[in-house]
C-alpha cells in the first residue's frame, strides 16, 4: 500500500503505520481473496477501467467488516499502470438493516402464537404461555410500532396477516390501545389474500 486515509484506519482498527505494512490479501477475508484477485487482474490487463466489489475485510482484531470497494487503475504520463486507487465504503449498517428485515419477515411467515403455547411452523420450538405475555409487552411498546408497519407492508403486498384472536382486549391492556389488533392475537400467520377467515376466541 502506498497510502491510506484515517477513515480506513478507523474502519480496520490499525494505525496508519500498521496499515501501510499490510497487503490487500492480508486485510481481505480468505473467502473473498480469489474474487478480489480476479478483479485486480482484469484491471491490470486493461479489460476494465475500474471495478466495484462487495467484500469482507479483516480488522486488526480478526473480526470481519463488510464493505464496498471501488477500485480504479491510475496510469502515468506514458499510459503505464502506476497504482490502484480504492474507495472503501462501510456496509455494516446496511447489512444489519437487511438482516433485521429478513429475520422479521421470516418470523412472520413461520411463527404461530397460541394462548397456551408458542408454536413455530417446524414444530421445533414450543415455549409455554409466558411467551405470549412477553410478545404482548413487546407489541405494546416501541417494538410494536415496527411490527405494525411490517404487518401493513405485508397486507399491501397481498398477504392476509392475522389469525385466532381474542374478542376483547387482553387483560391489563386498554381496548383503545393503538395496536389493539396485535395485542388481541393468540395465533398469527400469513397467507395469500382471500384464503384466511378470521377466527375469534373468548
């Protein structure tokens, strides 16, 4: 490496002097080294003027950080390759947001809530009644706002979301709670619109 900036040093946890002693391979996750090398070879052979690669970097402490590397070949006055300039963008927050959304939507596809037990569609996890109380506490709090938005998003996408629910508000929750529908659920699931008939219980 010829030079590095403070942002890359902070991202990878090195001092400038330490990072200048590293190579591209040494700060790249082993699983991404081959792809990175192939892109660099195309760049040096003149097959492309630049490339963009999403890859995992290795921090000084050995942990990974996902980033987007945009690399361009800089040539000298004679047109010969001089060096490669790279801009590295941290993708940690974007990846965390994607993972959170995927987990949330997967949860809604696979989970059923019941007054007595909590059933996962695979049947692998069956906590008892207290889980439903914890669910309602979460639905009534700030996390419930996010859940309500996701329910609305699924409905707009053509899914029925709901299932077996209480006829009245559950104990300890007011009937005019802004998320009373979520609080009344005893069982919840998703399926294409038109397939589900709402069921109610005492």
